[in-house]
């Protein structure tokens, strides 16, 4: 089974941005947790796409920014801190769901990676290697 689906960076960026904008609009219209969670997941995928990092690094970067810390994340293997470039996002929407994913320093990535496979059709590894 081939893991990398060789997705196009520009198409993925446009798709995530459009979906995120839709979820934000729906969240403010209906105030449902479903839309807040989806908005958070699309934000995490956008961070991963922009920085070409692991999903756990994207979750940690978002968590740190939501809590007023630096725009950095810890590399998974080396534990070295790396700088993370953040797209503009609504902290109020993301805070609750990113705290569920980042629990006491341990990142729960299966939630976002399983969700990505189910809803978008490929895994987060393909997102990391988009060209």
C-alpha cells in the first residue's frame, strides 16, 4: 500500500482554507461543537501543510499559540524546538478542541489523522509531503 498520495500543495491549501472558512461561518451561525471541531482540524492540517511537519508538531504548535506561548513545537524524535508558521485563525474556536488533542504534553493524533483519512480521503503523511 502506498502511503504518500502525492497531493498538490496549492490545491490542498485552497481546499483547507475554503473548508475552514465554511466551518467558521457555520459555527457562528449555529454554535455547534461539530463545526468548531472541524474548524480546528482544518487549521491543524493547514499548519502541517505550510510547515511540512508531523501532525503531532502541528497540534503542539496550535496548542502553544492558543495558550499564549511561543510559535514553536517539539520535533518528535530529537525533541529539538522548531519554529512553526501559523495561518490566521480564531483562537476562541480552536482552544477547546486543541486542548483535547494535546493532553498533558501528549498529543492524541489518531483523532485528527483518522478524521482526515475518513473525511478527505488520504492520511496526514500525504499532507506533510505535498508538492
